[in-house]
């Protein structure tokens, strides 16, 4: 069971960050065919990354996000996925696999865009292809934004389970597009601790030619904010 969680959640989360970080790289890095595209490309690119990743990790419930795992842990769910109980071992397996997968996807994305990273000298643009950052640094308010965005993500996902629409992964993909377009402006809508931490670690470790700091002073915000938002969403599901 734990091996299944590792396999599917690593693969699914790797697809998520490969395609998600990839769309940002396509828009921001020099001399790509997508350089300078509108932000709507990033919103839909991340949404479609979620769509693909959910299919890859479907057998384990397609968490691909520690916030989803945490929301289910504190919420009314009795299983993480059919046949996967909620306990310490499975919870740790999900968290670990999601971070590893997110790191792996970011590394593969770097390899795909290696020559464009070499040609890009703006360190902030390079970092933005890996992890999130605030448009206006104000860590308290940035935290609030991440809490709100993650609450919407997790609460609506739980509601999808109560009101099946037949849309499957497309429903979650469209939800992510909506959050990005509506709430993504202040912080870049991490709404997923693994999506931010794994690629940030990759940025720190990879030999990227013109990279600067990995902005570790901000890194706690896209971890703690989604954690709080997911717990609140899971608790709200009890009373809705």
C-alpha cells in the first residue's frame, strides 16, 4: 500500500510541477516560443497541469498536494482513497511522495528549458519559474492570501465529492484556474506546500547559470498558509 502511494503520488506531483513550472518558464524565460504571453496562459497552464496530474495519481486519490491530504485528515473522510486508510504511515507517505514528486518535476522542467535558463539573466524571473513569491512583500497578509486560496481549493474539492458532476479531474482543473485568476495576484497562489517547497529546493540545488537567492525567508508562507487553510476547510466540511 505504501509503495502504491509513493509511486502514484510521486508521479502525479512530478507531472504537476513539470507542466506547471513549465508554463511559467515558457512565459518568463528568454527566447522561448511563449515568452511574454499573457498571465491567462499561466492560469490555464497550471489548471491543465492539475488535470493531467490527477489522472496520473488517480489510484491513490490524486492528492498531489499536502494540503489535500491534510484537509482529508482533519475532515470527515474515513479513507484517503478507496482501500487506503487514514493513519500515521499513509499520511507520512503522502507528504513525502508529494514533496519528492514536486522536486523531481521541477528538475525535469529545468532540463527541458536548460538553454533558456542559460540565456536568462533576471534572477527573479528564474526563481519565479520554480516557486512563488509575493507581489507586495507583507508576510502576514501574504499568509492570509494563501490561507484563503487554499481554503477555497480544499473546501470546494470536498464539496465535489458531495455533489458529483461527472466532470472528474476537469472540475479540479477549472477550480485551480479560477483561484489563479481571482486570488493569484498577491502571492502567485501556491495553495500547495509541495508545489512550492520541492521546486524551491530544486532551485537551490541546481547549477542554474544566473540564479540568485532561493528566497528562503519567504518559504514558510506557502507552507504554513496552505496548511492552515486546509485545516479550516476540513473542519468546515463537518458543519456544511
